[in-house]
């Protein structure tokens, strides 16, 4: 069992930065790939980024590539999402997720993840 708690959301002006954190409980955190998703009002949940359990591979949605960076610290059971050059269209609730069956071909799919956090709101004003 893995419990995930996101933090770091808030209100920021366009062009600004935020760093989201996702703290995980459980001794098996290092065996899970981790992902970040987001959901804006009236829209489906969409993938943002993911990182493999071994740090070797990272994946990004085209809409955030070059602006967002996903990282993890297995010693701290934490995954991060550094978000730079934020845009109003980045406004959403951001969720982190953990999965043991996440690979390069399915990281965008919510069904690949076993555990989800409760979400943190990110609002970017224009």
C-alpha cells in the first residue's frame, strides 16, 4: 500500500514558477514509477510527466516539455514537479500517482497507476 500526499500548489502569475512535491508512505516507494497528471474544470485528466523507478527515464507531455521537470528522491520517498514559465492554461488540479506497471508505452494512461494522491490546485493568472 502506498499513500501519496501532494503539496506546493498555489496562485502564481504567468511566467512564474512553482515546485510541487508528492510525499509517499510505504517502504516500497523506490519500486514504483511515479507520474504527475492534471485536470482542469470540465476536462479529462491528462498526463503531464512521469519518471521510472530507477531514475533512468523521464517522460513529458508535449505541452510542458522544456518548462516542467520531474525528479524523485527515493531516500526521501518524494517526487517533485518543477514548473517554470507557467501559463494560464496550466491551471488545474495536479495529482501524483504511483504504479509498478508503468512503461514508456503506457505512462500517459491513468489505468497504469495503482495509487493516487488527493491533488493540489495550481492557478496561473494572466
